[in-house]
């Protein structure tokens, strides 16, 4: 039983730091997404497309989580207000971002000059679902070449997502991916899940996704004002 | 420091069980592969193609590792001598197979009637590299739609692999994937890595991969006889 207790303590400590992160974000009026997916599903490309679409109206910060390398930060740095790279290689929880890593990254971001924080988690459909980071919303990116059976094989991450972005729609002619059956499997786990179908390569569907995201952000801000 | 000690103990215990698994496999003359990849890269498809190519000459057993579901076992059950599904969802190490799970699965396999064991690990490029299972060889499957930057982002799993199977070669016209640059990055981490380029969809490259695997298996068997 000892091991399970230790794991429990880690998760409790994580939740408490995540709550502090959330408070700091709220205090600065920053809305945060935790973007999760399998390796290569297109998280960075979605961030780039989202930033290109929204950067004239919103100030966007990014936290890039990776096991190793700064490749993703290099890709996004010219498109956003600020980016911080977190590499998890030397941490024992190297399979996901944890709240403490995000807490450190938040100290290095100009939060008072930001409206939206996009946190790109480590490419992994399992571990990231265990660790709250302080985000307002969890986004899972699923790409067509991965296959439509992922909700059945990795149910937990889909159960906790507010939004599932189906990416690489341009691959539809070349793959066996049944979009309605994929959506049905997600809804079976998570009846409130919202879907967007996009191609980060062609830009298809990006405007719809960004318009919705902007509305969510406004509605969150209005709600916060009422609460104050 | 407590947590790190616990993790250390888990890894040591795992290595000791992996060594027992390896002894049991050797005693039965079974050669075992630990097949790892990101979700949806084609581990199950590679197992199906390998079984179809080799099943007239080799008796093949399969251990299917997944967080949840028996989808993969259902796919392979008619193609191989025996299959055991391991679901990791309820285990705290749910992001990879561990040696203990394989030890239990080995008890349910007819080892004395098998030549080759294909262990399909959980779809994940991070956690599986930490846990030896008792395998003779580690295989990483990388698929073209994932992108060619994965060795840089997930270096550990590529460092430990004997073989990297580049799958979904039929996607080459539709993706930006520089095969030489990918291979160079892997060789930078792991100079002895061997590569195969396949399409599990069309069957391209499968004969080469299987011929090589069969040679490795024979050479292992000859070596074992000399040692006895």
C-alpha cells in the first residue's frame, strides 16, 4: 500500500499547486487551455493557427511542454506575445506537465499583458490526464491517421476534455477514420464534449474553432466580472 | 527524497521480474520483442503483417497491452497461436506495461509451443522505455504522419531501440517527413539502430523486416545452443 499512498500525496500536492496557478491566472484575467494529444497529432500546429487567427485581438502566451528539445518554442516564438519552454526529461514525472512546472513557467510569463494562455502538454494520451495544471479548459487533439479507436483505448483523457479537435482533416481520403463513430465513442465517455474538425495544414475549420474559443473567453470574463 | 527512493525501488523490482521473464522465455526457446510506439503508429498492424508472413514457419504468441479495451486482441486472435490481453487502466503504472504484468501474461501463454513472442506495449513514446519486460529486442514503430522530429523530442525510447520500423510509407506523398534526417537523428542517439521502411497497409517492406527478424531469431537460437 505504501506506493499508492505516495502517488496519492503527489496528486494532492499537484492539485493544490494547480489551484494556485488558477488563482494567479484569474487575478491577471488570463484564460488557459491545456492542450493534450498523442505525439504528432498537431498541438503545435493548432497553436500556430490559433495564434495567427487571434493575435490581432488577443494577447497570447504559450507554455511548451516536451520531454526534450526546444523545437516547438522555436516554431511559435514569432507568433505570440511570449513563450516558455518546459522540458520534463530530468523530472521523474517526465510523461506529462505537472502543476509545479507550470507554476515556474507562469513566473516567466508577462501575465498582466496576456489574455489567453495555451499550454502545450507533452505528447501522450495517458499521463497528462492525471495532472491538473490550473487550466480553465482541457482540449484533446486527435488526428485522423491515428485511427478512430483512440477513445476506446485511452478513455480517461477523452472523459475529461471539454473540447476534442479532430485534426488532419486533409487526410480523410487516405485513411479509415469514421468521424461519426469516433464522436459517438467520445460522447459515450463525455456527453458534454464539443467537437471541431480542422486541418492545421490547409487552415480548414480554424475560423470556427477560434470564433468559439473567443466566445468562451468573453463569456468567462463576463462571468468573472459578475462574481466580483 | 522519499519519492525518488520509491521510484528507484519500483524500477529495481521491475528489473528483477524482467530477468525472471527472460529466463522463462529462454528456457522455452521463445524470442521476445517489445514493440513500442505512439498511439496509432501501427503496432497492431505490424503484428498482423508479421504473423501473416511468418506463421507457416514460426509459432507466434502475442501479449497486447492497452490502457483499456480488448480491440487489439480481437484483431490478432485468428492470426497467431495465442494472445493475452493486458489492460493497465486499473494499475497505477497505467502508462506502460511493466514486467509483472508480462509475468502474469506469460503464465497464460503456451510457451513450450511458441517460437516468437510479440509484446505490444501501450501506445506511448515515454513511459515504456523505463520498464524492461524481459524482451530480447526493443522495436520502435514510427509512422510518417507523426512527423520526423520525434527522436529529438522523445530521445530515450529511440536510444534503447534495436530496431526502428518506419511505418505508413504509403503516406510519403502527403506528409513532410524527411526519412534521411529522421534516421540521422536516431543514429545520433543510437548508432547501432537498424531501420526498416514498411507500409502495413500495402505490405511494402514487410518481407524484408520478417526475413531479418527470422535471421535474428535463428542466430539467437544457435548462440543459445553453443552456450549450453
